[in-house]
C-alpha cells in the first residue's frame, strides 16, 4: 500500500470558514502526511493578507502540516515545463475565445449538469499565442472513472486570457510533482476528476492519486457556504469566544460526521473517520 500523502490547498481569496474546516477534518483524518499548498494562481483575486490569515487560523485550530508552504504563484517555471511537454506531444493550441463567446455558441449544447463545454472552435485555426490569448490542451475521447472529459468540458484551458494558470492545470501538475497520492475535496469538484486524471497521464503520471470527495456544508439547498458568510468564518467565531475544538466540532457536526456538537481537537479528527 502506498503512503497516503495529501494536501490542504486553500485559495487566498478570503478567510477560512466552516466549510474549509470540514475539508481539513477529512484531509488530516485520512492522510499520514499533509502538505500545505496556497493556490494563488488567480493573481487578480489572491491577497497576501488572506494567505497570512489562513496560515494563522490553521495554526490556531491546531492543524499542522509537513514541509514548507508551497505557493502556486512561485511555480510558473514548473507549469511552463509541464506545458512544454504537452507541446512536444502536439497537444497544445492557442485560443482567443472569450467565455461569453463559448456560452453563446453552446447555449443549446450544455452538458447534463449545465457545465459549459468548449466546442473546439480554435482547435485547428492556428491562432498565434500572445496577449489576451488562452492556451488549451487537446482531450481526446476517453472514459476515465465513468466520466467523459471531452464531453463534459472539451479541450482543457490551462492558461487563461489574463495569463493565469488555471486551477485544473496547476492542481494536476502540483499533485504530480509533489507526490500527492490522496486528493481530498468537496463533492462539487467531482466532475473535475476524470479530466485531471487524463491530463496527469498526458504529463507522464502512470498511477493517479486516489480521490475522496466529501459532502459540503450548505448555507441553504443549492447554495454552499462562501467566504463572505461571517457567521461561519473561523475568525468571526473565534472573536465571539469560540475555542478551536468547538469550531472543529461544530464543523464535524454540520458535515454529519458526529451526531451532535462537541469539542473536537485537530489531532483527534482521525477518530471520527469511517474505517
């Protein structure tokens, strides 16, 4: 059995809330080694003050990680090298389509879950790379863990028109390069599994990580918690006098991991995981 190496990978676009704590419970409860990765690939929305708050809140909660913090904003060279590998395979092309144009072209052809699918408009147009031009990777028809990425999302955007590496690409490269063997995340990201495995194979990963998708805490039916929900923010609850074990226990209760609220320490979360 391979070692369970996972990562906690928040985006520094806001403060931690109980939904993040649920994810931390599952990560620390299921893996032996945990990496902290700051997913600040979105340069327009990421803020250093949010990163500092995330690190401080994790420390207060008692969730400790192994090794140095890794920031996606410092890994552009690694992403470029991975993209070059795909170029050599003839899988990369430039795309100048905007999201609005894709939506307009595909208004009647949405996937069953209403996900926007890129129709391949620029696949063979020979668009030149440059400013305000995105980069895509060809995803040929394939069935991966009962998913069909080419039908769900079409050719994958790996760098957007603003020059940002996308979540799908950066996370897949990082999980490969960092040796992550267990990806733990909310079930809203379940549709990303097939495309990330397919992309990882193109990058040379022969054995994909295992994936664990957990239920989300919902603000109301159909609406998950957001970083603007101050009544569930870790910092707000702490300011109200909540202890770290109380915050963790409340998150576990709301996620259905324990039958009633109780104090739960970070180093005890493995005890509530199903065998």
